[in-house]
C-alpha cells in the first residue's frame, strides 16, 4: 500500500523536534522504511544547516535549531563540517562557488552542495592561491574518508571477533558432546562450554535511524545455535532533567519484546554503555526498534532516543 506524501513543513518540524511524540514515532518508522523520504530529510537538513550558518532561518526556527544541535553529536559534526566548507568557500575567488538550480522538481539551492563544491574546486585553473584552497579541501575530504574507513574496519573486526567467538562456542559444545577416552580432558572442556553459554553476544547500536553503507538498516547477525543471550549496548547520552527512564524493545509491527525501568542513579558511568539483555530466542529474523523514554517526577514518559536494527539468524550452512 503506497505511503502518504510528507510535506517539507512536517520534515522541518521533525528536524526541529516540534512533532508530538506519537507523530514523531510514526514519522521515524516511515523514514526508516522509505528511501525517498530518507533522501528528502537529508536534503532539507542540509538546507537548514546552511540557512542557520548564514543566519537566514526565521527567529523561532533559529532558536529551536540552536538549542537542538548541541544535543546530537552527529548533527553537531555536520554543522561544523558545513561551517568549515563555507569558510573555505569564502576564501576562494568570488563568483565561482555559487550554484543555483531552477530545474523543475528540484529545490533551489543558493550555495552548492558538498560534492558540487569539490568539483568546482578541482575545475579551478587559477594559480598558486587557487590550488592552495583546493588542497585544503582535498585534505579535509581525505581525512573524512580515512575516519570512515577506520570506523568501518573497526566494526568489521568486531563482527569477525563475535563470529569467531560463536564458532568457538559451537565447537566446544561439539567436543563436550563427543565421548572422551580421558575423563580429565572432558572435564577440562565443560567449564569453557558453560562460560561461553553464559557470555551474551554483544552489539553496539547508535541513536536515530541507522542506515548501513549500502542504504539498508543496521544488521545484527545472531547464530541460530550456540548463543543463548544477546546484549544490546546503546550509545546513549543521559538527559540530566529526567529522574526515571524506560527502555522498550519492539518488533517493526508493534509487538513488544521486552522493557525495563530504571532511575538516573542506575545510569552507567563514563565510558560504559546503556544496555539491555535479551534471550536470543526472543529475536527472530526481522526489523526491531528500541525506544528510550524519560520522565520527570510523576509526569508522562517522553521519547528521548530511538534505535533501529534488523536481525539475521545465521544457521551453520549460511
């Protein structure tokens, strides 16, 4: 069934945290599943950032944006990157960096996008000054690419380590089930099997709608055998004004998987992640969402962060 169109005004209200909690939840679920809506949100967010840095936002929107972006490390990073690009563009020769499009079906943009800036820089044929500016931009891009590749490498190594741990657990279980001619050797294997069963398979989830490098959602690969429990660690920044918190794990169709309540005193210390432990059997293949809520005193719970992921159950033959 086709989804109803979402206008730009609703996207702006979502980005400025002006939607009611229920409407925001519904919007994020659609944003997670609809690639065209995802692209529209990204485009409008870039436009908001540029208008904010140029001081062109209406007063109320400017105050909302200025209050919101320091609370999101990812948004703060994008704002600072855009600020740096605008400073570099201002240092370039005038009249060459402005790009506007009036083609039908496209939004008009007074300042070129990131890729358009790069292409414009590399087309410049000025002397030493022009090449120096292009060199600065190239260095910034290379640094960003390096950080992205390093982050991907670390995630790959973590996934490989988890797979090796799961494989080791399965092998130890097989060895423990095989009759041993030496009772002492069999007794030495059993404690290792029990410890592997007890240790949960851990994953780290980032807040917001997480989309992989291929355009899909974040995938959690859980072996069908050999893993009894799963720990989902959340990259969560506490909000000091709330005294009580709640974690809710649900499937994409709204079915509740698990939940827990805790107070601000139970929040993990610096360097530790907020997490929730679940039986592996409670996470069949499919899409899931974790919502962290906060409450002040006896007021109603408010949505603070959302974490989306897709579970893949890996059998021995896959």
